[in-house]
C-alpha cells in the first residue's frame, strides 16, 4: 500500500461504530459517527494555509484530503444525543513510498495543529503516530475489504509510559446508487 492508494481507498462517506475505553476515568464509550473523506487539490486555500503555517515545501506533498465528521456518543454528560462535529485538513509529506509526515490542521487527541509521522506495515496497515503537548496517540487503519475498514487507537501519557484511552472502530462505506 502507498499513500495515494490509501487516500483513494479512504475517499467517500463512512458510517463508523467506535467503542472506547477511558482507563483514566474507568469509563466505556460508544460512538456512532459519519465520516466524510475527500481529496483536495494541492492549490486548495486550506492546504496552502496549512503548508504556510508549517513552512513545508509544497512540492513535496502528495494526496491532500479533508475529513469531516459528526458523532453521537453515549458519554455526553448533559445530553447523550448531542452531536459533536468538526473537520480537519490533512496533508501528507512522503519521505519514501511507505513512510512520511502528515500535517493536520486539527489533531486526533488534542484540538491543535499537529504533525504526525506515518508508515505502512507490510500488510497494508496505515500507522499514524502523533506527539501532542499532553499525550501521544497511535492510530492504525486497515481495510478488511473495499468498503469495510477498521481503526484502532491508543492514547498514552506524554512520556509514553501510561495508557490513557483505547478505542476500536469498524467503518462501512456508504454506497449510493
């Protein structure tokens, strides 16, 4: 698997069912989400803005994309049916065919701009590691079939010694006729 293939296979609208376990709070969470992934042009204003803010060479990027989500969680304290939503621009900067950096306008674990490192395992699994101010996140995404993928994450303390949260999601692409 290479980056362009991964982004192409990820494009579309996905229905996600995620289970998470917060070890810090000893709570279990179930989240139903809709995730939309679309490729962007390298000239898209959001891509250009992210590149400028990180001083990256635009000539090195490959397959930028945007991810939008809306999620319903059973962990919302005031209103369990409350929907949280957001979006993020992601700009891959390959170092070689199987690894590189991923610029993120908003991170996964902390709502701040982040630079992640990525790599592909020999079985095609996409592994993304991000060091934030307060934590370290590792996400893994792999395809079970053309329209089904799985995603797992582990959130650790900033020193990497303790596990704060884990999650697993199965995602099915919405097919339109």
